[in-house]
C-alpha cells in the first residue's frame, strides 16, 4: 500500500468527515504533489460528502434518541423545522457555502440534524461546497510545492519562519490578555 494512493486519500477524507473534520485541509495539501487538482477535488469531495453524511445521520439519531441531557444542546425542534421548511433553498445554499470555506460547519450541521434536514440534500450541499474549496486548495498547494522545488529553500529557514509566526501569535495573545486584565482608567 502506497500512502500517496488516491483511495487512501479518499478513505482518510471519508473517515475525517465522519469524525471531527479537522484533517481535511492538511490531507489535501499532503496529497497535492501526487495527483491532479481536479482529481483531488472530485474524489475528495465525494469521500468527504459520504463521511459527513454518515456523521450527520448519526448526529440526527443521537438527537432523536430522547436522552434529556442532549436536549440542552439542541435548539427547539419546532423552530428549526419551521425555519428549514420556510427556506429550504437558503438552508442548502448556506450549507454549501459553509463547506466551501475553511471555517468549521459543525453549528450548521447540528441545526440541520436537529431540524431533520434531508440527508441527501445535506450530502449534495457538502459535495458542491467542497468541490471548489478542494480544487483551489490543491491547486495552490501544487504551485507552492513547485516554487519550493524551484528555490530549494533550506529546512531551517522554513522552520524559522514558522517559529516567527508562532511567536508573533503568542505575543499578540499575551497582549490581549494583559489588556483584559487591566482595570479601566478613570
């Protein structure tokens, strides 16, 4: 089994979609040098949609199970059902657009599951949203890999750049905390 195989990529994306969906972007970047951007987009979107739909159905099953402790996390079913039935196309578009960005779509998935949004439509929205995002990400990762090969940057330079960015983020976070901790001046 070769780790760069397309089926391994698809299996990883399906499992990622069925679980926590935190490895999608790194997986696309990792596989970008091995396959055409369109292949990564098409096959990856299908795999992600299948995994996300499986998670969606499981989430809906859990919410429908009747466990009282789960109800505090779910919005009112009547309100959700009314909102989804009043604007089914807006819900579809919202789900597709959310999936077309790197932002987490878990809140929308929860609302859709609690409101009994149709699983097939959910899967199609994820598929259509993931297609452009995966293609652009794979394409940019391929261009970046080409540039890296062309310039042959030493590993320590890349590591130093990452460390500088991390240090900058850390300093910014510390400054924000110190501002919140100070009492207001009179």
